[in-house]
C-alpha cells in the first residue's frame, strides 16, 4: 500500500444535542485551526448527524444501539455510525493518514469501535488525535497510547450506559405518576409552559382537537378511508405539528392512535391515565385503534378482479399526445 507522505486528516464531528451545543461551523473552525498548527492537511470534514424530515438537526448518539444481523447470522445490538465508518475506510485505504476530533468521547464510546480504530491505525501507521488531548495515537500508536485510549473509552462507555439507565428509570417513575415524559408534542396538544422535563403537562389546542374528532368520526361512522381523510386535510391546507400540510395516511394513523389523544400516558406499551384532558373518549379511541390496526384492512382492495378496465389501454382525449389513461393513488388521468 502506498502511504501518504504529508499528514492528511479527516475531521470527525458529532452533534449530541442541537439545542444546547455550538453549531458545527464553529467547532469545525477550531479543528481546522488546530490541524494548521500541527501542519496537517484537511482532506474532508465528516459530520455524524441526522435530520428530521423538515431539516431540523437530530441528535446523533454515540451510544444508541440498533438490532442487526452479524456476519455469523446471529442477532445482536450494535452502535451504528456510518460517518465514523467512512473515516475508518479512508484510513484503511490510505486516503488519509490521520483522524482529528474534538474529544475521545465525541469520536468513539463503544470499545468495539475503539478496537477497530486502533487496529487500522496500527496497520497503516496512521495517527488519531483530539483537541482535548484525551485521544492520542501517534503513527500507529504506542503501547501506552493504546492502553490509555482503551481505559478512557471504557469509562465513556460506562458513563453512557449509566446515563441511559437513569433516563429510563426517571421516565418510568414519571409514567407511574401519570406525567407527560417529553419528546415532540402530540398533535392536538401544546406542552404546558414553565414546567420541568419529565414533569410536564399537556394543554389541548382546540382547532387541532376538532381535526382529530372530525377524522375519527368520518373513519369510524362513515367508513371513509384514512388516505381520503389525509388528502382532504392537504387540500384544505390544514397545518400539521411542523406547520406544513404533509398529511399522509401513515401520519394520520399515528396521530389518531397515539394514547395521548385519549388522555393516556404510555411507557413501553403500558397505559395510565394522564393529568391532561382527553380529546377522544377512550372507547372511541380503542375502536379507532382496532380499526386502523386491523391487518385485514391492508388487503381490502387487493384482488385479481380488474378495477380500471381502460387503465394503460385507452388513449387520453384531452392531452392529444398519445398518452394512455391510467389510474393512480391520488390522481387519475
């Protein structure tokens, strides 16, 4: 493998919480300034971050695990960080010979990831450094450097696990008290102001509550499909929780089946009466959930019997361009 003579690095950044932390721009500038001091050339800046559908930044956890299937065929939980893996690929392929980040626990908290980083640096004689000095692997890493890196990542892993455990226990305690546990506000409600996290209450928004009651009524009593209800909300310009009109049958179902609309707090599938006003009576909500979650509804319109006999066969008499008539989910032409 041909190694790079001049020090070239990838800068790796991870945003834990966009509400309280400095934006990427300022943190990137600090890393670039330090790279210049060390005489490192920056190949690229890699950010481990996710975004919500509306573009808002979503915290990128260094610890949260997902269920995957390992190469051996076993099912296990692993920390999945694609951006970090792309940096390891750059190191392994000789595209760069250094990694620069802010702090060890911002670069890696899973001992498995640390071992991968150590192995790649050892094989390619690459370096890994942090601004804080908590991570230092020089030209493959000395035995002392690798030892301290392993010790620190073990401590960071334990700290993440302890935080996760305390959060779960706190949420469970507050669920037992019937409090709203936090997160994105449910449609139909606003979070009460001047309340602390995990001790919050919900206040009904009348206009949104009317939309929920209207949708529940037409689906239950008039047997109108949820897709048609979502299309009607889009056509009327009714805003969702993000102020847009991107209603779908899926998003509508999520709103109508959320326990909060029946005045219920939930934790790991368990339900308890909440301190806020219910938008739908519980019996109505349960009937609605039963109908919308009925697996047979998915196949109501699936059969071999033709429904649109001229679809993709008859020529359109309006377009005059040889296009055939076809039927779609939202429009027909």
